[in-house]
C-alpha cells in the first residue's frame, strides 16, 4: 500500500470489509424491520468476523433520512445495540438520497485528518415505516381538546370536528417532493427526459436490463455482500425481493405514467422501487490495517458534492463526477466501472447524454470538450435501484460496497460511484483497488 494522496489530503483511507441487508420492497404497510433493526442485522455478521472488538472503533456514522420516532440519533441506537460500548461516539447524517455516501465521506475525512483510525460507516432506511401524520387542523383541534376543562367546551369541540381532519399526511410523499420548486422527484425526471429527448422505449429497455442484470448477479453469486436476515417470526430474507425474473418490454409498456399522466413516460416500472434496507463499510487507516493485519478491499481516493437546479436534480451525478475527473486528468475510459444510482431510468440516461453533450459540458461544467461516452458494459453491470430498490439513506453506502466487490471480482483497478440527490445536489466518490 502506497502513500497515495487522497482528495481529503493527509493519510490514505482504506475499506477493509462491508455488508448489507437484502433490500425488501415496500408493499403498502410497514415491513418486518424498523430502520435500526436493519442496521443491526447488517452489522452483526460484519463485526463478528473482524479480528478486533466493536469497542475499538473510533466512531460510528450512519446515514438515514427519516428514522422512526424511537430512533433519534439512530447511529447511537445502533452502535449500542451492536456492542460498541457506552463510550462510543455515534452520529447520524442526512443528505437525502446520498446520506449513506455522506457518512462514508465524513468517515474518510476524519481518518485522512488523523482524528479517527477505524470507523464503521453506512446508511439505512425503512421507507415502509415512514409514518402517516395528522394534518395541521386536526393537530390544532387536539391541542384545544387537551386544554378543554369543561364538558361544554368539549361538546363544542366535538361539534367542530370534521371528517376531513382525519385525512392523513403521507410523510413519504412529502419527503419525495421538493418544497422549493413544488415538484416530485418523478416530475424532475420527466423534465430532464424532455430536455435530452429520452423516450419511453429507452426508459423501459433500461429498466429491463437493470432487472436482467440483477437476476444474473444474484444467480452467479456476484452479490455476496448480502447477509441473510431474520424477522421476529422466524422468516428469513436472503435476496433483494423486488428483482423481477420475468420482466419484459411488453410488461413494462403496459404500465401507465405516474408523474405526468397525460404526456409523461416515467412509470413505476422504470423508476426505483420504494424499499427497506441497510449497508455498512469499515474504514481504516494504514496503521490499523497493519496492526490487525486487515485485508484491503480498496482505497477511497476522492469525493465531490455539487449543487444544481432542484427541478433537474437527476443530473447531479454529472455535476459531481466531472470535477473529480478533471482533478485527476481522466476521461471516461480511465475509470473501469461506474455506478450511477438508478433513481429513475430516465435520470441515468439523461446523465449519460449530458456527459457527452458539448453544449452542456461547456455551459454547465466549464469544459471546452465533452467527455467520451460511458460504455453501457461498464455502468451498473449488476443492475441498480430500478431492480434492487432505493432505500434512500442506504443507497450511497450500497453502491460504494458493491463497487469494491465489483473491482475485486473483475480484477479491475478504478471505479466511480455517484447519486442524484433530492433538492438539487449530486455526490460522487472515486475508488481504487490497490495493486497487489
């Protein structure tokens, strides 16, 4: 292992192991696991196989967008349940869809600066457990009811109660809508699909390939980062259960647009699935690798965060990857494999198009020339969130972990992971597998 300079400066940062749960599709009611349960289920087998004690971590960092009401600072809850000890600092980060990547980035910065040497970092989300809320009118009514002291006052309040007060506010839908531009994430996908001329057939074909690739990866054992988990009734889960074996263009074509019912093309079939899941990686300094004789999966080289128009948030990966490529003097072929999180098929296709568009690169990336095309055979080759699902807090950690596994399996050197982020941001990370 060399003293290669990282994007954070200072000491090199290595990933030595990782694991994740299967991603479990939400099916209209709370799933079998709360977010903390998922993080614990992914972490227990990972920590059990390490040559060091969980108490030897310097900190635990966990990305999560909407932890449950009993999971305040969910990182601390999980760290205690994993046996890291009462003296273990633990903190939760939230950067929407890239929360899991943010946790890894924060851990890498602390290791590079010397503040930490061994960190457990990851992401989790139980989207099926995101709560239903009372509307403001009913909340105000409940407040008045609590203050009422006489029977007459309560009778007046009961007379004022209206059936509409009981209509729930679906927190998940609120979270998937940008408050500054008033658009759902699916509507933003329609906008960039229109901008770059992405057609329905292209979206559906991309979705079909995502499922086919995920099926092949599962059947060929290329997703060995998944740990089997068990619920309280004894049922077990060993694979991503949203992956469809029999997906076809004909089946996908039958689905109606969801976000623009009149002229739209984004459907449930070519969008990421709402899912529950968690993922972890263990980051270590060179000193800790040597002390415990740890295997090295890869080194984190550089990262970048970018902001852009929230109405076109799906282009975030392009804005985040480009500065990394420019800092290192890379063109597309210099990176062996790419993972661009599949929030929507249209979004990834638009990113691919923007990457090679001369006008876009000149006006939005300040490049004189566009990048060369990213080969489809080097992008999301084991499927992505359209097939696997996108538990928003976990996906950033999942794609880092899978990229590390992919580089090992393919005996490749360099990978880039990236996500679009609700609210108009993008995040990316460059990863290398050290030479033997």
